[in-house]
């Protein structure tokens, strides 16, 4: 089952949910601000997708990201540190975060969604 971590006040999350609904794809929705993924889940996902880099998982345009000056910390941050930080503050996570087994996307780009999530 596809797990969709979004934020109800986020326009990007709304667009992504609409895309899933329009493509008749079932998913389990979880508000990542009210209930962020666990540190262990994030650590597993980041480790499995290291090729994308830590920055891929962060909401780089978010206020919390800027306030904590995370841009400067990412180059020396470990996966464990990133997982811990993201699990404590869902607003730091790039949204939506969508996961199903080995598949994972952060953010919403229709062409990427077509490639990764479209039924084949």
C-alpha cells in the first residue's frame, strides 16, 4: 500500500493527492506535521536512496529549514542526524513524501509521478 505523507495546508500536497485520485491509485494518507515518520523509517529510506543526497528529503524552501540554517549543516550531516532532525519536525520534510516498498518520491512533479507511481 502506498503511504502518502502530506500536509493539508500545502498546495503541493494537494496537487499530488489530486494526481493520485485522478489516476485511481489507492494510498494511505498521513499528516507529516501532526505525525511525522519515525527516525527508523526515515533512516531506512534515506539509506536506500543515498544517491539522491540528504538535501532531497528536506523542504529547502521552508521557514524551519532557513531558521535552523540547515543548508550549511547538510554537507557534514550523517544519515542518522538527518533522520533524527526530520522525525522531530515534519515541516522540515519535503512534501509530499510518498513511499511504497522500494519506491520513494519527495515533492511533486507530474512526469516523475508518471514514471514512478503510474500503474503499469
